[in-house]
């Protein structure tokens, strides 16, 4: 059934269009169609971080959004609908690429799409990308982990207590989707760890700091993370 068609997942890195692997770039250039995840709140314009990266690559391939509403209750249905679009293209024999910002299996929509593709025996190739927290290491010019250091990632923390708990160990701790919590200023004042706050890594809006006072009046956007060094 899928004589020629296949799905290739490509991690396109954290924001800088040059932080894509050579293999990923080749897959993008030779695709028949590229799908990128986009979110849309009711009445608002579609938003996509990935399309901004794609737009800088000079591709001649048709790029189409896969709408995944961010705070929708019926997530499963949305993934299924997105998957159906991909499936239809693969079944018609096309080389389909779905991109993911950062790496494609690290807190990414592609992980859900992959499961659906596998249940339907759609051939898949996966090309990893540079995750944002790894890019933050280089941006901050400080080792994320060294020697025998352990490392923990917290995503979408439920409370500051959860982070405090992790910081009681001697691990390096990375918090992603940190914008779900308010009150970072007070928390960082009291915590006894050096940290790097990184926003929009790899984009023209990149902002980095290791000082609490730089964050005090700042609205924390979705594309931000913090690394607490061991
Ligand atoms: N697949 C991505 C992660 C997606 S989850 C990866 O491999 O990095 C989305 C979260 O990742 C954001 O809330 C933020 O914490 C982090 N993130 C992704 N890109 C980022 C960027 N360019 N700058 C800062 N944080 C980023």
C-alpha cells in the first residue's frame, strides 16, 4: 500500500536555522510536503514557532500547518485529525516530513503522531534535532553536567515546591514550560543555586541572564527555560 510514500520526522532545532543537522536538511529539501505543528486559540491567529525556522531555509517545498490547539480538552481527537492529514499524503505515495522544534521525541507532538503511524504500519524515519536545553548550554557558555553529575528535567511544573524538592539534590535541574508558574522572581531570590534563564534561544529575540534582577519585571514567555547548575 505504501509503495513509495513514507513519513520522516525531522527535529529542526531550537530556533537558529543553522542548527539543523545535514541529514535533517536533506530530508526537508527532498520532501514532497512538510507539515509543521501550529496552535490556534479560538478567534486568534495561528501560531507556530517551527514555521519561523522553516521560513528561513529557502525551501521550495509546500509547508502546511497541523493545527494542534494548545489548551484543548480533546487532545486525542486533535492528534488523530492531524495524523489523518499526514496519512492521506503518505498513502498517495508522497515523501512527507513532519517537523518538530528542538528534538522530535523530547516533549513533542511528533511523539503522539509516531504512535499513530506505527499502529497503521506507516514507514517512518526519524532524524533527531538539538533540544533547547542543550542549545542553552552553549548559549550560556557553561557546562550543563560534568563528571559524575546527575541531571533532572522538569516540564510544566505544578508548583515551586516541586522544583525546590529537585534542588535539594546535587543534580543539575532544567525546568521547561516554566511560564506556567508565576512568581519566579521571589523563588529565585531565595534559592541557593546559580542558574541560567534562557528565552527564545537561537532566535533574534534571544535573551539570557544569570541574574534575578533581570527577570523581576519580565513576562515569562512559553519559549523559555531555566537551568539550575549543580
Ligand atoms: N522539542 C523541544 C521541546 C518542546 S516543549 C526541544 O527538544 O527542546 C516546549 C518547551 O521547550 C518550552 O516551554 C521551553 O521551555 C522549551 N523551549 C523550546 N524551544 C526553546 C527556545 N528556543 N528557547 C527557550 N526555550 C525553549
